C-alpha cells in the first residue's frame, strides 16, 4: 500500500477499512497478524485501522492468542465483526408473505419476522404500505440503526436506480421501489434492491453450496425459474445492470409455448409448475393454488407416488437441455439447484446426467458438478443481507466523524440529483445489486 496525501490517502484508507471488514464478514474472526498479511500493512497500520473500526462499533477485539509456526510465539489480538451492533436489515418481498431479519456482520441471522403480503395485482400501493409498516416496525424495535437495508424482489430490478422493471406475479411495472421506500422511511443508511434469485445466488456463493466456487450458477424452479450467475466471484449484471441471469426466459426447444413475459419458448414454460401440471394432466390457476398444488406434487413424489414422480420427471429433458446450454455458455465450476430442480437431482440424477451428456458429451472440466442448494428458504433473505453489507462497504467512509450511521448518500439507489454514479467498489464485491455509489464523501 502506498501512502500519499489528501484524496489518495483517504481513498487508500477507505479501501483498507473495507478490505478488513469484508474479510471479517466473510471469513470470521481473524488475528491482527493475519489481517496484516491480507492487507499487506504493517502491524501498527493494522492496529490503527482496527482502532477506528472498533471506535465505530463495527469490530471488537478479544483474547490475546499465541500465533504458532513462528520462531517465537507471538501474541496477536483476535478481531471479530460486532454482530450485536453492526447489523443490516434484510427484507424479502414474496408473493404471499414479506419477511424481515437483522443480520449481523459475519452473517448471523436473527429472528425472522414474517407478515402476510396482501397484494393487489397491478396496484403497488397496498404492498408499499405493508412494506413501509414492516420496515418502520423493525427499525423502531431494533434500538440501533442498520448499516444498510437490502430488499429482495420477485422480479426484474434495474441496478442503476433500484426500480422494479417488472414483477409479473405482483403486476408491478416500472415501480421506483427504492425511491418510494426512501421517501417513506427515515433512515440514514444505504438501501439496496435486487432480484430474489440473484440474491440467492449471492448467498449460496458466500454462505452455502457455492463457497469456494468463483464460477457458479444457481437455478431455482417453482412457479417460475429464477437464477443467478456468479462469474469470477461476482454476480453477473450485464450491460443493462440487474437484467442478466434471467435464465427462465432463455429459449429452449422449438420456441412454441407462449410465456407470460410476452415471448415464446421460454425455459420456464417447459420446466416450471405449469409444465409439471400439464404432464400431470391437471389445470391449476392462481398463484396460491399453483404453489400449493406444486408442493403437493413434490410431497407425493417424495413418498414415491408414481404419478407425481412421473409428472415431475417429465420435465427432465427440457431441464437438461437448459443446463447443457448454460454449461456451454458459462462453464461454471458448480451448478446449484433449488425447488423442482433439486428434487429431480435427488430422485433422477442418473437420468439427468445422461440427458445433459446427450447434449454436451464433451465438457471441458470433467463431470458436471450438480448439487442441491444449502440455504433453502433463507437464500434470498441471506442474499439481501449480503447485498446490504456490500452497499455499506461500498459507501464506507473514514475519519473521526465517520460513524456507522454516517453513510448518507453514499449508497443512494434513488439517483437523486446529478451526482456521480461511478461505482468504486473499495474491495472485491460479489454483489450485483441495485446500488449506485457515489463515493464523494470523506
Ligand atoms: Zn418468458
């Protein structure tokens, strides 16, 4: 690390603070000595950074422990993120519930509050009111402000301004969600919105089945198909940030079946709930009925009910064709499966692998690494928390006046004013979430 003056010095220090915090968040308690190795900083420089983070109630230090493996045992303080005070607020907007949980730096998830989501298709106002009430309640009860807020949305979220471009089941189009919430709640912290499947991918990458895999794809299948693609340890965002990874709408097969998106031949028309119902010979309408009918089929298949199992495995050829296409495009080290896809992996793995091999007999890196998701229903919640942590770190300031709360404007997603949108991630940031960062603050 070089030392300089003025802006450079501030920038370098911010980078170092962020690097230390991210390391503690992802890897857990770490000795000062190790932090020195990671940052390349001297012992005293590390001590100085830790002192600032400690004063800001972001980290704490505990017992002196002996570092072995050196010529002389050298004591080093163990530094840990303060999960008790340094927390983000994670929210998941579902189509029948909304969830909220406080998640500490380091990834510990607190109690999950769940409220019904009584949405009116096409009218976001009632949902916004419920969401505002949920947020206000959580903020009021916590006694300590969040470092940032992350919100997972079942739809396409534009990363440049945090707006929901399309949430098909809720009937939302061009809803400026981040702006609306900022207007309604009074909190001095970054607020970040993103697609729930992208967030799940992020969480599986950092905390679940994708740990140690910097190239991975998450694919979840229920009423629709959602996915997220991690490339080089980062969520793929695309040229229109936030819109990449819409795997459910890639075209597979003859392109004939109409999709709610207006297109034809989308993958999810051939593998998700409605396809399973077609194969089962039943017609189910309405989100709630479809959800419970699918859950029923999965449960019956788990009990080895032949008809239910057959209806599910009937989507296997189209499932395999989609996976083969993604393998060809992205060459992931691991593919993580949720919902119907995880069920098929569990109960028809051999057929699935045979079908994938039929499309892709030559794969550059040996056997395809297919595994079930580890985080289950908490995937998108944990991902929302990771996105929030990332937003906080991206807007981290330095200096004696910088408090955890003093990150105002740094993570504004709303695009107010004409400030710079230059995203200067101070450290490797895996989040591809809806945050625009103008790091103009000191
Ligand atoms: Zn579609």
